[in-house]
C-alpha cells in the first residue's frame, strides 16, 4: 500500500478555489491528492500543515542533540528532537511526498525551510563519517524509491528555465537540493504564475496548472515508473 505525505506550506488558510485570497498551492496539492486517491483509494495519506503549524526553527540545543549519538543522548536531548523525530518518521513512511510550496520573496516560506531543517537529520536521513574517504556525507534514503512533487505559485511570471525571472527562482532548486541530499532525487513540479496581476493571465495559469497536476497525478499513479 502506498503512503502519501501531503505537506502544505502556505501561510494562507484554505485553497484559492474555496476562499477569497486563499492559497493556490493548497488548491493544487489538494487537487493532486484527490486525483491520486481516485486512482488508488487504498493509499494511506499523512497530512502535515507546516504553513499553519510551523516546525520550531533549529537552535543550538537542537544541533547539539542531533549530533550526539542516540545512545549518548540525555533526556533533554530526546525531548529537544521529539518534534523533528515525528517529522522524520512521517517522511520515512512516505513513498510519495506532495508539497505545496509557494514562492515568498524568491524562496520557500520560512515555515517550509524550518521543515527541511528538521528532516535533514544526521544518522536518520543522511550519514556522516569524517573518517570516510572522499565525501564524508551520504544520503540514507537513496534506495527507498521515494518521489517528490513540488506544487508552487508565484506572484510574477517567467520563473521557469529560460524565463525572464529564472535566475531569481530559489524555490524548486533549493527544495530539490535538500531532498537530493538525503536521497530523494525523482522530483516533479507544477506552478501557478501571475498571482499579483489578478487578471486573465492568472486564470489561464491556474487552468493550465490544474490540468498539469491532474495529468501528473495520473501519470505517476499509472503503475511502473515513467
């Protein structure tokens, strides 16, 4: 049975198809999950709303706890990592990660960056051995067969490769890099643009993105890797 981890990172509650000034990324991620469940109703869905309930940012105490071997951790260290452990456990269970990640000032929201900082964990999602020849770091999820779908939205337009703002798009690239570091390298994405224009171009972009999301969910859910 497939496990799907559905993450929303928008600060806006509700989808833009449900409430005024709602989130486009929540709209896309919900649409993807609905289509997926229509194909695979037996899928276990884990939902995590980091936009409304953001993970705590990493602190010095967190770093000390994370880099202390499990067997040597004091009780306060285990407590410090409790929330992070829960996020990592969800990720480890998931076969497919569907993340709604809007662009805020050219990058992911701080809430989603906090999520990444909590799931990129030494000994759990990446390995580290300073005595290892070559690269002392290696991904621990590389053979897990996990797939990531990034569903984004942007106020302006032209952020895809070759576009007028491509060099300012630090959303997909940074999320891809973080997940590749822990071993999730199959990544797919769809985005809505023109949000700040609020005209026909936005409506066209929404229609195209929703169609692309439906097609992507159908393709990924069709069976063997494509």
